[in-house]
């Protein structure tokens, strides 16, 4: 069965061209196209099928890619978001990843690389080309320097261990013998301390700093 994709891009010609390219891929199909994040949310509310993957532009009117990625991470965390943009600057890449995107491609990407990226995203849960990986690594090294001064309690470390699992917050609360509200407070405190917004960001931090073992 083909993996379903939704394209969110306000440039109709580009979106339609992408749709035609992807529909020629063996393992993927585009089920509909949206002009911005608000349009996507409206289609979800109207009962349109929830896709496996969303190809998300960044610069869009009404509701841009950053806001849309953040909304998807909170409301549909199982959807894999791939940023597809003309913007390849460090700030855009890092912000999209922190907001929940699992991959990042430029719009001048060759169709074959796009297919490879979608395959990697589907099988591994993420895909970053070499240029994006270098940006991420550089940013993580910078964050490491500042994170060394952050104080993390033992209970917060225990919570971080569970962020890399598929356990729900309620299930994590059961493992930690506390209430879901307490677990949510650990999450919020860590997000504030580390300047993160999503569980994905916390999981990356946990893995990078050895709390996931």
C-alpha cells in the first residue's frame, strides 16, 4: 500500500508539479494539496484523510510552515513532516526541526533525491541531506556549550529517558509513579530550560546527552 502525502504550499503551480512527480513514485501518492496551514487544519476538520507524510513549505500567508509544523507536532504527532522550501539558512532549518519537522529539503532538489528522502523519512522516521545535517550538528554543538550550565533534576532525567519511547504521557506517568500533570510539569520545565517546544526536541536532547540509555 502506498504511503499518503499532502502538500502544503501556496504556490499552486509548484504544488501541482510536485504532485505529478510524486504520483510517479512507486511507494507514494498525493491525496490532496493545501495552500497554507489554516487550509490544512480546515480539511482535517472537514474529515479529509490524515496523511502519513506532509511536505510543508515555510513561507506561506495566513499560517506559515513554522506555525503549521508546531501545530502538527502537538495535534498529529504521528504525521511525518518534511520541510520543502527555498530557504536553506541555518535559522529556518533549526526552527523547523525544533517545531517538529523530521526532514528538510530545498525546492531545487532532484526528483530522485526527493524519492530517496521520502523513502528514508518513511523507513527511518527522519531524513536530512548532508548540508542540513551539518547545520544541525553545528547548532547542537553550540547548544551543548550552553546546556552544560543547565541544571536538570534526577526526576527530569528520568522523564527524558522516556521521551525517546512511544509511550504516551499518561503511560510515562505510570512508569514514574506520578500523575500525568506532574509529567507535564517536567516537560514544560525542561522545554523552558532548554528553549525547546516539542517532544521531538526533548528526545534529541536526551539521546545526545546520554539520558536515553
